């Protein structure tokens, strides 16, 4: 029986730089950094959710060459989605990250489900910051 989600993938162009970005700016912890043949396995996790690791993958095998090229192009264009990150104060977190030089591509805005901002990581992934609030399906339909 499935117990939970334990691993998600974020594509990046430089595993070391992206790991360091998430650790330095977003509070993640490094977990695994291992080379297995020509493959490098790098994971990070947030200390508040240690059972969920994020693997930082460079576009390549097992993706087909065309798919890897597409993912690289999307990253370079800043068009890849990354993670949704729950925050306790979206406006303050967004301002703090902006002051640290992080690109904010959507300023904090009130939504039916909470306050949301979007930032970009060092490799082009957009990350959603959400300060959640209670909502109903009707709240979403009215938006």
C-alpha cells in the first residue's frame, strides 16, 4: 500500500548551484550527493518535511534526447514549474527573498485560497509561495 509521496523531481542546469540555492535561500538541507557511474544523484529536503526529498536532475537520460533538449530550453526560458512552498507570511517572505536578490515574478496577491507570490530559482523554475487560508469550492468558482 502507498504510504506517502517520498520523492519529487525538479530539473536544473547545474545540480551543485541549484542545491546551494535551495539550501542558502530557501532553508532546505542537503541529503544525498552520489555519483553512480556517469549519473549524479542529488537530493535536498526541507527540515519541516524530512520524509519528502527533492531530487535535482539535469535533463538527460532516462529522457529521450529530444525531451531533454525541450526541458533545457524551458529552463533557459524560465518556463518550468517547480514547487509550491507553504509560507507563514507571504508578503514578508517575498520581500526577504527579493532583498536577497531572488527574482520575484509575481508580487504577493490575495487569492481565494490565500496569499500567493511566485519567485524564480537560480535555474529558471518558478516556485509558488502560498500563505494558505481556508476556502471552499465556491470561493474558487467565484474567482
